[in-house]
C-alpha cells in the first residue's frame, strides 16, 4: 500500500505542480459557463419580440365581432383593400410588416347562418399571413390565433374546461427541475468525466512512456500491480475533480441557458442519500473509464497516438450518454445495470429523476468496480510485457 501511495503522490505532485494542468480543468468549466450563458441570451433575443414594438396587423373586411377583442389585446389595426394584400405579403416576407389577415365579406352574417350539421359547403375561412422567422410577426400571430379560437368557442359554448380552476397543473417546480436535470445531466456528466480522464490518462501513461520515465519506474523494485493501482486511483481522483468542476459550471449556467428562468431550476428535492448514491456511481464510472483509457494509452507510443486511439471510445461514450436523454424513466430490470457505462447512465437518470432502486445503483457501481479491477489486472500484465512498454 505504501508503494501505491507513493505512485499517487508522484501523480498529484506532477499535476498540481504544473499550472497548465490545473488550467486544463478550470478553463473548460469557465468556457462551459460562458458558452451556455451566451447561448441562452442569444436564443432569448432570437425568439423574443422587441420590447418596444407595437404590433400592427393589416386587415381586409374587419368584422365588428372581433375588432374589440383585438384592440383590447394591444394590437393596432390597419384596414386595407383586397388589392393591397399582395404588397403587404411581400413586406411580411421581408420582415417589414407583422401580419395580414383577410376575412371573407359579410363574415359575421355568414357565421351566424352557418351550421356544421345542416349547412352546405365549407365554413367561412379566414386567411392569415405571417413570417415565423420574425419574432414580432410570430408573436402577434399566436396572440391573434388565441383571440379567434376564443371567439369560435364562444359561438357554441357547450362546456368549459378548468373554468376558474387555479393550479390545474399539479407538477411542482421540483418535479419539473428533476425532469429537466435527469434528461441532461447523465449525458453531460458522462462526457465531462470522460473528458477529464482523456485529458489526464494519456499524459500519465503514454506521456511518461514517450519521455522514458515510465521505463525508469518499471526497473525499480516497485510492483507492477502497485504501479497500475497507483496510476488508476490517482487519475480517478483527478478526473473526479475535473468532472465535478465542469458539472458545477453546467448546473450554474442551466438557468441562463433556459433564458434566465432561475426559478425553474432547483435542487432542493435531492437529499444526502441521493448525493451519496450519485457519488458512488460517478466514482465507479471514473475508475472504469480511467482503466479503459490507461490500457489504450499503454499500447500507444506517444500522447498524440494515444489521443487518436481513444477517439472511438469517445464516440461510444457519447452515444451511450445520449440514451439517457430519450430513454424515459430508468430501467427497472437488474440485468441492464451490468452493462458497462449504460448502467451508469441509467443509475444517474434514476437518481436525478428521484425514481431509482438503491439495489440497482449498487449493482451498477459494483459491476463498474469489477470491470475496473479487470482493467487494472490487464494493465498490470501490460506493464510486465517489455515489448509493449519499451516500444518507442
């Protein structure tokens, strides 16, 4: 154990003694926060109408039955003739006008005599022209559509839905937060953890092999299994710190990504046991990833070659992570929690959605640890193979 701790101290000293290595952890976290915040602000400005904009609609044959409702909604009305519609449509396509609506002549009279059961021919038709790529035009279109839908309902009001009922949506803020976080965080966490491992393991294995320092370690009385354990554990700790920093920056930037909706993202529903299970899954997943990346790095002759060889594994990790976004609730069958990486995604999805089985989370973590131990054993065998270790 003393030899394992010695290897770990060496790795920690190499990492924390190099400011560039520390920057590798902090810089991505800062970039994530800045990029997500910028994306949220950009999307909000892209899809939100101008605050000082007064919507104006151009109307042909405006009926008195809906004029008052439209004006009370703060929408200005500009009456035009039928021969002017084409020109207004061109202005809408150029984002120079908001909307054009064409009512049929004698709209109110035709609506009054129309009966869906007995009338012959189609119902009176209203033509609405708008530009969905223009936030001002799109916003006034949906407002106008709501007014017309309400008017149509008032003509044959046979029943009401939720009249004077407050709080019909029984989902709490915690429920909505858990649903959003459970769909995003498993994929992001897995990618972040892999990124941390990928930034550290190749340098520790292939880098030392390339510089010749690993060969020096191999000729010391240090056991190969002790060297493998020290490498894997120290890299797991450093990768955990990297993933933790990036995950924290993501959680902090989520409200900005949602357009500044800070009250939509809360974490008060998670308790100590939830965080404990999450930490268990993350740590076991990191050990598995470090073991896999270390094995690939041990085959490589240089850091560049190691990074290239790791790329297929990165694609697999991303594909597995995406399954957490579209898979709905976490799997219930225990056999799914024996599949490497997929079990981690399912466990994290269940924890974040507060719908998980503690037994399945433990099975997932233990299976990850078992696979990591197998990887450590394989790495030890590789350290004993001089053809692999001394090929440069």
